[in-house]
C-alpha cells in the first residue's frame, strides 16, 4: 500500500502547503502574530482521546514549522463547550486537552510519548485547566449569532469572574454609516462589563473563513497592538502575549488609526488609579496617528451603573498626520475610563480601561 506521502512525493507536508498563502499574506500585511480559532466544527467536542490528540499534534507541529524569528502563529481554538455560547481559548504554549471526560477518565493524566493530557467535562474542569496552564478565554462575537445572550447569562459564574476569563472580542459590526462609529455592540458590552465590576477587556477579532490574496479580508481585519519588547519564539512559548492581554496593555484598531500612548493621571490602560488621587481635573494624555482626517475622540467612563461619553471634535485634522493631546475630565465618582478615536470614514481605534479605585 502506497502512503499519501509516497504518492505525493513529499516529506510529510502535503503539496501546496509547504508555504501556505495565508501565512505569506499576513506577513505582507505587516502582522507579527496571529492567534487562530481552529477546530470550529460540531463533532470536535465528541472526538475520542486518540483522534483529538492527533489533530492537536498536526496543529502544534505545523504552527511551529510556520513560525519564525519575526512571525508567530499561535495555536488557538473555538471549542464552544461547557460555558454557553461561543468562546475562544489561548494558552501560553501547546497544551493537549480533550473536550469531553467520561466517568472513568481522570481530569489530568500522563500518556507515554505525549506528556500531560487534560480531559474537561464541565465549566469547572475548563477553569481548572486554565488555572493550571495559565490560559485565557473570551466570548467570540458576543450578543449575536450563537453567542446571543452571552456573556450576560454567565456574568456571575466563577469561570467568568475569574481572571482567566479575559472578556470578549470586537469587530467593526454593526456598520451603519449614518452613525459616526462602528462596532458599538461590543463597545457597549465593554462598558457594561466594566460597570458590572468585572475587570474585563475587549480584543479585536477577524471572523473569516478564507485568507487569500484575492479574498476580501481587509474590510474585516482588526489588529491588536500589544506592548511587547519582541515577537516571542514558538519554542519559548508566548506568555508575554497573555500577560499583555490580561494586563490590558494593548489597543484595538481597524488599522487606519493608532493610539501608541494613553494615560490617565500617568496610569496606563489596565492600571488602577489609587482612591486618594484627585479626579475632578484628571489629565488624559494620548498620542494618535492616522491616515484619513480624524472626526472625533470620545472619553468613555462609568460609575458602576451608567456609562458617560464626552466627545472631543478633531475635525480640523488633515490626512496622514499625528498629534499629542492633553485633555481634562472630571472623573469624580467614576470607576473606569477609556478612549475611542474615529476618523471621517468611520475607521477607528480604542483603548482598554484605566480602573479607578479598583483593586
């Protein structure tokens, strides 16, 4: 019997996949790291241990092969089990976990030639796994499609209130050009989560199923800018990526607007301003870079119940420029604050919150 490898005359990599077009496309776009959402199909949670581990091995081995010193392809999944709605997972290194757990299976076991394998059969198991392997999860496309009603429905559950639950993902939807912003569905959720008292964050996602040069990706593409010293090497793991996300040390953009710097009273996004800091004239400092002329900036804050939006017009700006701004805002009684910046074509960027008097 001739194996597929012998039939194709390859060394184990199917012909046409030696240098996948999607990897080269991301590199040409200037993307340094990509977190994938693999195995998003109905039968995955029902796979037995052997088949599941075989799939994970292919993903882990190939992502290692396709990563290099300037590009990191990060294994990730959209498992959609045990919590409710759709959600994504991210670990700081390859982790072997099976999405079901029979009565006779341990939560954690050591298998010859593989190492540690986890079996998860409940939300408690998933949280235990995240804590042991320092992973993160978040709600995919919240409040729509198969995540309709989430994360609201589990906002008091232990896995959601845990620091292992990052928050939710954003994309530029809804897109109604009669309004001067995009994606308010998830931005409203960020405000709600902050007012719930949950220290949660929003990261950008691109919900597409094909990534080719001639496929319309640009209009759906969002990018997360993380403050990192360097792109991690696959072999060393990417704990620094999770640290930046969990610390709120990043901003999200459609690409045309950048917010390299943002502080409130000298504190960065993800930081907490002490209770004894005077907030009646809080200094908000930011640097902004853009392609199209800007429209406006919004200072968004909340008091634990209500969200407040203060608009700052930037309609005197021109194309391809940058600016450093110092603004004052009365944040007395507020629990958190963040900013959004939008251009005349509705492209935009937003920061994560700076927390006020919250441990």
